[in-house]
């Protein structure tokens, strides 16, 4: 059961990293082109939460432990 949950968290964290990277990239480009419309604070908070989740649950699927080949 624990291996299945780790695998699920790793998959969820990969999706979370992709979404946060897209939001951060968009806000960074917006900050460069139109600084008055950018909201980098939310992006930095999302990056911090993503870092914490990945550090706590892991971000790579361990194929040996998960039973994948």
C-alpha cells in the first residue's frame, strides 16, 4: 500500500511541477513585458509549496519499488 501511495504522490508531483512551471513562466514573461500587471508573489508561493511537496513525497517514480519494468 505504501508503494502505491508513493507512486501516486510522485505522479501527482510531476503534474504539479508542470503546472507551476507554466504559471511561473507566464508570470515571468508578463513581468518582463508589462511589470504593472505581473503577480510574481503568487508564483513564488506556488514554487515554494511545490518544492515542499516534492521534498516530502518525492518526485521520481522508483520503478523497482513500484513493480514497473
